[in-house]
C-alpha cells in the first residue's frame, strides 16, 4: 500500500493568498486564506504591484499557521500556482515554494490555476467522477471544458470578450456599487424583479459554445443612462441588477447544458468565483437532468486548498526545486496526463 502523502498548496495568482495542506489519505487537513479586497478597493480593481507586495507580507505567516494547525514539520511535496495570473504575484508563490523545497528537501510541482478550480469539487465528501463537463466561470475566465480524465481536457467554448465575472464587476461599477462588484450585484439582484428588463442573451441561440457579454453590458449601460436621465435610477437599480443577472445566468446555463448533452456527459462541475452565484447554482440544478457538482462557497474563489488537491493528484510530476515557473498565459488544454492516472 502506498504511504499517504501530504502536499502543501500555495496560491498567489492574483489578490488572494491561499495556503493549505492536503493528504492523499484523509483529504484536506488545514487551510488559510488572506484576501486583499480592502487594499484594492480604493483603486476599484487589482493593482499588480500591491498584490505582489502583500503576498510577500502574508505568505510565510500563513504557511506557518497551517503547518502549526496540522502539527507537522514538513510536507512530502509542495504545489504552487504557476499560472495563469499576474506574473509578479506568481513569482512570489513560486519563489517561496522552491525555497522551501530546497530547505525541506522535498519535491515541488507547478499547478495550473484553472485546473485547480475544476478539481475543487474533489475536496467535497461526494466528489465527481471522470468524465464530466466543467463550466469554469470567474473574473478572468469563462470556459466550457470536456474533462475526460485528469489532464485530458477539450476546450468546447470560451468567452470572446469579457469573462462572466468581469461582466458582473463592470455592470456593478456602472450601477455605482462597490468593489468587488459581482457579489454586491448579486445581493442587490435579490431585491429586484429579474423580468423587469428584457436584456439580450448573447450568442445563446448560436450553434457554437462560445460566450460574449459585451452586448449585454451595453444594453444594461443604455438602460442605466436612460434611468439616470429620467431621475429614476434609485428606484430601478435593483431591477436592472436582477435582470442583468438573469440574462447572464440564462446564457451560462443554456450553453453548459447544450455542451454536456452534445458530449454525452451526465455530470457538470461548476467552479470559479461566479460558481458561488446562487441563481446560477439553482438554475443549472433545476434544468439539467444529470448531476451537478460545486465546491463549497469558500473554495469557489481562489484558495490554497484547490492547489494542494490538484498538486496531490499530480504528485508523480513533482521535481526537485530547480526553477521558478510563472506563466501569465497558459492554455488549459496544453496540460498532459500524469503517468499514474
């Protein structure tokens, strides 16, 4: 029997510093997360230099915290997010991972950030089995992927402009909401009528599986300007938010179900920050005839647990600490299948 392995996961791709320990025998052992929302809120978006400096400040204390909670001196392997993401932020995590790998004499594995997201439901008590369709929806990505097995991914559709999360954030900004806008817009939408405005469902009726949210954003912006000119924006802001959210969710759900059916897949995984949206979860569960899986809410946004879990599955690819890998752009379908799967 193979001895259990403990993997330390490090996530620093953007504006969250995440650390976790994952055991191949018992699952998630400990995890900690530091959000930089307050640092970036004043600027209305992520400032890469500030993000990198805060990762430097927070990463080692978080590692010490989870190691102490778990009561272990060193892991068997270290996994870190190597991309895609902000290059400087990725370098912080990669540098720490490789430095600790040298100090602890343990191997290091570079993890793809989006593979971490699509494997996040593996952290749950009832994880999905391969194959499945993955709907990855976040601030930087909107993708439909046929996941045959670990490392075997076929890109079925992606966004042609803004990702879903960007569309939520930008619409929230136009509505005068704070940062980050997506969760604030979703909260406001609960107070409104999602049928008040008939916003477009971009590309929903086209045969391909790609997304576009630019037309939807423009339609929302025109309605907001019209309401502002009429002096009625305060009374209809919630209705606009609700109608926008409904249009975006209808588009995501419609395309995801079509993709799953066309590929003959009866399981859908919804992951990424927008995967925490309650309307998205309820609609896809209601409309899809197969099984739907999600990570718990705290693991929808960037976190170290998903990186530790993904690293544990790729532990056969771990190498001695020799180089820091930081890849700003890294297509998911270029990954390979580990020899042990």
